[in-house]
């Protein structure tokens, strides 16, 4: 969530607006799923969204939520054929594979096992 808030052609949210809304979203998830691991994802930690998402995760950890984490993925720059810098099928596969690998490692899941 969040990357296209800054590239849609509209007026982007201020950093404070973005962080407050993102933290509210995490709070809704936490209320509904109190034991869940919540992973926030960014494509790099470069501005605008990456640094803000990192800040949100840091704030959540400071208030004691140790089940909120950050996953930073590589942006598939070779596969940007969609509007507003969305990626094509190969780019989606690249991101999905990288995300699955990171989640397996972070959660201690074995490859090939379904849950």
C-alpha cells in the first residue's frame, strides 16, 4: 500500500497524513487479528513511500508491536509496462518470488509445504 499514492497524478498526501493513515490501517488489522504478523512492504527505502513505511514500522515497534515488520523488495524496473509504473507479468512474478522467499525465511516456513 502507498506507492501509487505518490504517482497517480493527484495531490499526494503529506508525509504526516500518509504515516497517520498507514498506522490507522495497521491498528485496524491488529484489532481484527491480534496475534498476526503484519508485514509492510516497500520497494526500497527511497522516498517518498519507502522511508515513510520504514518510519511507520519503527513507530509500531517502539510502542511494543514486535509482530510488525518491513519487507524491502527490488523494484522490477525492467518490467514497467503498465500505467503509473505498474509492472508486467514477469515483474509480478519476480516480486512474488522475492516476497515468498522473504516470508518463508521470516516465518520459518519450509519451501513446498502448504499451510
